[in-house]
C-alpha cells in the first residue's frame, strides 16, 4: 500500500493500481502518481523540485517527501518472506 500524508489528510492507495492523487498543501497541490508497482511525486509547487527529481520508490518502507509542501509518501505492508535481496556489493 502507498500511504500518503499531507496537511489536509491521509490517503491509502494500492501500489498495484494506477492512480493520480492530488495532495493539497500550503504551497498548492502536489501530484502523486502510482503505476506499475511504483510511486513518485509527479509535480509539486515547491521551489527546489527535489521531490520530483527523487524518482520512483517501489520497495517496502521506501519513501519520498516534499518537505516545503508537507507531503510524505511511503510504501507500507508486511515484510517479505526473506527471499529478496536486501544488500549488494559491486
């Protein structure tokens, strides 16, 4: 699930269902886009656009935020059974 919090409330959306969510904040609307089991901040009225440049998050407990507009997006759910890779060295 994608857990989105903003100044005006909270949203829970499935990660596997495409959607666009408008999150009002003190600077204006931040748009969160979910598609293909990934989520990212598509646009925001913040001056530095770091949240947009952060790109997609897709794994449990990953997050992206627009601090100036008080929007926080996090992937939540249950832990994997342990069959996934949690670290890699090159």
